[in-house]
């Protein structure tokens, strides 16, 4: 565990930003093809929770936010989203709720309701209790 | 039914321990006393009250062979109680702590005991014959926060600790003159007292409830983020497994066998974890099957969770309306903070165990008739 942490710290912030930009383009094209769930998966994958660089976190949040807002059918999304994404998605939902932006909060609460049904209170606790790997 | 006996012994219980023959139970009713009850004709009778501590007793352990009780308290002291005639006589153990003692455990050979504390230290205490005195040796440096739980390896040397800095550590507690020279085997073969064997850095939040499996090959502990961790090959290259579960966090665990673990905690219902043939651990089920499916009314689950986190007891006034949802029809009506195996002498598996919690009940469970779990025993 410590090994991966050092790796990400050594990796410089610029490289992460470049990766996120690349991811952003991929998401846009997935959204054009009406594949919002694939877009969300791509956005959540390789998110940089280990780095302390706020720029990287914000950049990735913008990408995840774009994908979250594109979800229309929440039930349909969960039927094709694997459980391994639940914990990281929950963290981003709380980041969304912390923005205070009305449409973002509406959407996050809608997903939060369904996610809690599926992943339980344990998922919420994991996102709240983890003060090291924040998004 | 997995619960075979339910005993309401107090308003709230912080910890409990059984006498060697399981006929008596020592409980701390969330104050500075320890009450010893004996079962007489289906009624629990209070036999003794151990009254010496000034503050809440946080840990109690009853040694199986030497019939001694050790208690640890927030008043920073420990007492070893010996039964002389019909009286329990206390011996003060000066731990040399400047914060509360949080947990206590006899070593398997019962010649030492370990105390975890809020002073970021672990005390290992042993008896000095010539001075007629329990001496406390401190492991000072390693912990960055309170030590919430301690567990002895069956070899009487290795001690595992869980701490609110999120880490689980294993130390050697070899004491010259107390432990025979040839007792050091395996990864601890030439380690001195207080030497750290391994530090497990799996949890990012408080960790609690560390335990060794009966053989000492596997270590389990829990995190306050609804995770449980299993570690094999404890030593230079440990093999770890993280298991996340969907419900509220655990507080304590026991190994029933090498492949079956019971976890208790904030969900008021013991959870069962099992390892398959390949040694992969997973959540099997709740021990009590009476849970109603949590439909779309998780809103009440939230208030329920907060109620539990703040330790509201069922006896609170004015909220009768939400009581049924809070207790969920289970045996325990509030969070469970202590689980003790009821191991018969000479057996490595313990199919019976007891739990106690903030609802003041001591519940005895039996896994004998749980057919789906018999493969894991």
C-alpha cells in the first residue's frame, strides 16, 4: 500500500493533469455515443486520491461531475455499474453535495439514494472515515 | 435460534468475562465497579462486587487456569484480584500511565498480561516473586494514538495491538527471567522486549478488535470504516485481505475456528465471516436472520445509525415510536462492544460465545445447529 502511495507522489502533477485531459476527451466521445455509464466508469477510473495536489483533485472532479450530470436513468446505471466503483462514487457524491450548487446536489442526492440502497451504510462510512484518500 | 440465553444484568455493560468453568460472569455495569454473578436455579445472583477503581472499568479478563481476574480502568491503574476464601483480594498494579487504560488481556500462559492505553503505550505486566509485586514494562515509542485492543499470540511472546492511528502492530514481549529462552520461535526468534515485528498499514481510520486465530497463523482486526482485515504469514512479508461490508462498523471479533470469524459492533447483530478452501475471506451472513429487508425507508436507518453512534439506549424517554425499527427485532437492542469465546478446555474451536453491549444484556450464542456454517468449524 505504501508502495503505490510513493509512486503517485513521485509522479508529478503535470502528468496527472495530462492524463485527466486525455480522459476528458474520451468521456466526451462516449457521451456523444450515448454511453453515460461507460463515461462514468472512465471518469472514476484512475482518479488521483493518493496525491495531495488540489489541482489534480479539482481537474478530476470536473471530469467526474460532467459524467455524473449526464446520467439520466439512475436505476439503469446501477444495473451496469460494478460494485468495485461504489466506494469511489460515494466519495464524489459527497464532493458534489459540498458544492452547494442546486442542480449538482439534486443529481447527487438522486444517485445517493440508489447507491445507499445497493451499497449500504458501510459505503457511506468508508467515504466519511477515510481522511487520507480524499477526492 | 443461534442465541440460546439472554441475560439482562445491567443498564449498560462495558465489558464482561467468564470464570474458568463458565458458571460465573464478571461484568462492568458502565461504572467503577465489577459485578460477579453466578447462575443459581435459572436466576443470576450477585455474588461479589469488586470495588477499588475510581473510574469506569474499561477491561476485565478472568484467567482460565489460575482463576485470577485482572481489571483495567480509566483511572490509569490495574488490579489483579485473587480469590482468598470467599473474598476477592485486589493487588494494585501501577501501570505508570498518564492516560486511561482501555483494554486488558491475560497471556495464554497467564504469567503476563497486557494493557492498552490512551497514552499511546502498551504495558506488559509480570509478577516478581521476590518483591510480591506486579511489574509493568512499557512499549512506548511505536503507537501514534490510543491502543484500543491487544491480543496474545498462542506462543505467549507475540502481542498484537490495534490503535486509533489506524494501524495494527505486532510486538515481541519476551521478558528475561519470565519467559523460557526456547519459547521464541518463528519470526520472533531473537527479538528483545518491545521490538516491533510488523506494522500493518491497511486501515485509514481507527482500528479495533484485533485477534489471533487459534493456531496463531491468521490475524484479524477491524476498521471504523466498515472493513475487516485478515492477515496471514504475520512476519516480514504478510499476506493481507481487506473485506468491506455493507453495514455499520464492527467493534470486536473472535475466531471460532481457523476459518470462521464472528464480528460484533454497531449493527447490533453479530456478523459471520468465513474463509473458503483457497483461504479467501468473505462476509457470509448475519447470525440472526430476523432482519427485515431494508426497503426504501433508509431515512429511518440514518436516524437509527446516529442514535446508535451516540449510544442512546432503548430506555430513552419519548421515542417509543421508533423503537421497533431501532431494535430490528434482534436480541441486542443497542451496539455490541464485547465478544468472549466460551471455549471448552482442550478444544481449539469455540462454537459458543457471549456478547455484551450498551443495552446491558449478556447473550450466549451457539453455532452448533447452524448447518450452513458447520463446514467452516
